[in-house]
């Protein structure tokens, strides 16, 4: 069948706790006594009114009742757990006689038939027959009048109809409907035409009998030209394509009935034959069959609407879940009396509570903050509109205080407050960034002041140093003030060197970059420092990885960096001696600093790592935290600017420096991009 056919309907998934829509169709349509049974516990999940009439119990009394309480000699093994290896279960041929223990104490013989269309094979449908005719009302009255035995046919119809609904194809139910119509009407040729919206035609969906003369398609005008229940006989005026076809097929009569929902004609039921019965044997049962089809279509339309509504509801639920799981803001949903109904993952992380711990709790027990928060909550309860953003100080479950942005929105239904939505944003990170920005601004201002100060102080220091030098030259060697003058000149030299370092640190550096071949660069540097290492019994080792790529940088600035790092390592081992290694190699990704702000799209494995490694006493943890800060030093004769300047130079080269130190060794790793 075409997806656009009016008779197609969406497949409804099976549910154990909430019975699927096809069960509703079966129970509403069928006048046969039907029970839906849980095969695991053999309890009745659902029953219809005919089952209630048969057993004497109300429908509510039948539900959850065990089959052994209702049937004498019941054996649970009669319902097999496995229906075979097929993935698509089919009705199983099963029939057995039992006696029902009615509520009034009477015993009634019944025949039980069952099938299991559920995919998990855990739900069975039982059909109970106690004799007599069990048909829908429209057919039951006529069958009783005509004494037509159609119970077997109708049971087959119900069975195949459930199959069709399970497969999502109603056309599979058309053949048994036509078989039932043939029995009731004695028609020899029967057909059902359905509308084809794409082609504005009627297509033959099913037929019974030798219908070669019937057209496969009919124009849509047939729905207007043919009156429902009109019988055409030979010799009468031919007014439609069907009449022409019946005439050419030498039929004794042809009649058609419109089928479909009240507001939209959907197709035709066609009956014909070469032997003309009494018209009552055609029209009355034909109309009854149409009533049956229309009832089915109406239920299917309801099921389709319910399926669409369920789909929309599932989409809304899924969207809500995605929003709850992935929205970066904390969200709390409150009842009008400020009880927490829902809390998302972000809010749980911010406040430190599990969702199960806060659902059903008053807001004031979870959202703890300043007194201004109580005023804000009062405004929410009084429905005074949205509460735009305010910053409040809140407390986590651990007792830690944090700054949060607080917003609330009332959710109104029919003008009344139904729920309240609260959005929270943790401002801790923003607060840290603001503080860091403020410090950077202060440092920038301090740097400018320091640069001006250092520049202005250098001239007086030079003048003082020159004056002291003249005084020293005028004093005889045996003068006791000679040593004092020398000491003052040394202090002036130290001040001048300090001012020079301050100027270097405070002024933005601009370097002329060029390609630096590491092997000759590091060898020359190492050879110049080697005599100093030998004086303090430090064994120097230079190790350069074969094929190590060159770097892009300023040779003079980089020489200042590595000279400073090597001198610091030598000084750390000056008393005990030791081993110092200068190593250059391709950087491994695992060694790169996690906080290094580099281009993620770049190939990290091509960065070059130049390490200065010593086996000295190591650097204490408290010193490591501040070692790159300006003017911080543990050396009484140092300025505290050496490592700070090194870091600035490396940053200007788009690189990074990393310190690792433990008792017994220190490693400074410098990462630089290749040239």
C-alpha cells in the first residue's frame, strides 16, 4: 500500500504496562469475549465487556485476576513461553475447552482460542466462545435474522485484523472482510477501492472472485456519480465506469457503497454477480459491512492521532532532557509554593547536591544566600513578572561561598502561576578572570612607572659612581676610607645592573627572528660555560636528538634564557657538585603544558623541547609557585628578575616554559616552535 493511502496508519509499539492501540481496537470492535493475559504471571491485564458478561465479573474485577481462579483445571503450560524463532509472531492455532467458574457460582463451558502478537512473546490474547453468534451489532442483527452461521468467519476476521494492525497494513484485513461480505450477500464478485491522493484516482486494493472485467483504477468522479447502495441492472442507463465494466462483464447487477470517515469519502465497496438475489440480501448486509469498515477506520484515525501526539510528546521530552543535560546554566523548576520539582545537571554541579536529594525540598533549604535573596523569592511568589539578572552570594553544600547570577521566570497557564523557572550561573570563573585582569592592569601601570623610575635613577647612580671613583683615586692606599669608597662603588654597580634588568623587564621586547640551528648554537653556549662548571665539579652533558629541527628565534635573547637557566643549575650544585644535562629533542604531546595556549590545529609533535636538567637539591614547592614572579628570589645577591625575564622572552617567541622539581633534581623544559 502507498504511504499516502488513507488506509495506512503508523505502527504502534508494543507496551506491556500500557496496552498498545491495537488492543483497544480489538476490545472496542469485537463483541467476542476477549482477555489480555500476562504470560509470565498468568494474570488478566485487560478485558472487554463481553468477557465481563460471560464470567459475571465486572471488568475491574477481572483485571489482575489469575487464570486459575477463573477456569477449572487450568494448566499454565497450555500457554507456551516461546512462540518459535520467527522475529514476527503470528497467531497460533490453539483451541481448548474449559469451564468458567462464574461469579454467581455457575459453571459455563467455553472454548478458548489464543494468539500472541507481542514481540517479547509475554502477552497473550484469549478469545472465549460460549456458543451463539458473536458479531458486531450491525452484523449480529442481520445474521440472526437470516440465520447465517458466520462466527468462524468473523473470528478469522479479528485474527487477521490484529495481524494487519501489528504489521501496520490495514489492507491485509480487506480479504477477510470481503469473505464475510460474500457469505452475507451471496455476491460473487467483490472489491474494495481506495483513494490515491497523488493521482486523484481510486485504486483496487482487494478483490474476491473472477474480477478480470473490473478496472484496476477508477476516476475520482465515481465517488460523486455513484450513490451509495444504488443497484445497476442490465437495461438501465449506464452512468459510470463501473456500470460500463459490469455491462461488458455480463453481470446481472452491480452495486457500490461509499466507505470512509464522515468528513472525507475514502473509497468504495463494490458487490456484483451473475445471479441476482433479493435486493435486501444485498443492500442491508452491504451497509452493515460498510459500517464495520467505517468503525475500523474511525478507530485507526484515533490511533493515528494518538500516535502523532505521543511522537510530539516524546520529542518534547527528549528536547527537555537534552536541555537539562547540556545547558551550561543551572536550572531549577519550582512549584508555586517554592518546592523544587526538577533540577538539571548543571545546577547539581553548582550547588553540590544530587537531584534525588533536592526534589521535593523547599527552595530555602537548598538555595542559601544573603537576605536579599529572600526578598527576591518573595517577588517570585507574588507573580510580579520576570526577575532579570541579579548577582547574589550563595553557598554550596560544602559551605563554600560563591558569586552567582540569579534569574527567575514565572510559567503561567491560563493566567495563573503554574511553575517558576530559576536560572543560575556560577560567576566564580568570571570573578577570577576579573581579578586577574585587574592585577594585569595594575602590573601594566606599575611597569610603566618602574620603567620611568629606572630611567631616572640610572643617571644619579652613574654620577655617584663617577664621584666615588674620583675620591678613591685621590685617597692614598693606606687611607682607612679607601675600603669604604670601594664598597660604595660596588653598591652603585649593583644598583646600575638592577636598573638595567628593570628596564629590560618593563619594556616590551621586539626581537629579530631568524632560523637557529640548535646543534652549533647549544655547543657554543655549552663550551663557554664549561670552565665555570669544572670549577664547582659539575659534569656537563650535551644531548641533541638526531634530526632535531631548527627553531625560529633571536639567538641573543635565547642565549640569555639558557645562560640564566644553566647558571641557576650550577649555583644549586656549587657546594656538592653533580651532573647537568642540556638536552634538545622533538617535544612529546604528553610533555606539553596543559595550560599552554597554542593553536590546536597545529602539529604538536613538531615543537622542540630544550631542557636543563640537574641533580641538585631541588626547589621547594612553595618556591616553585612564585619562581617566575618578578623580584622574587631566594638568593641574597640576586635581583629576582632572571627567570621572570626568561619567561617573557620565551613567551615572545610563542613558546612556553615548564618547571618540574623534586628533592634530588630539577628540570626546566622550554618548548619552542620550529623554524
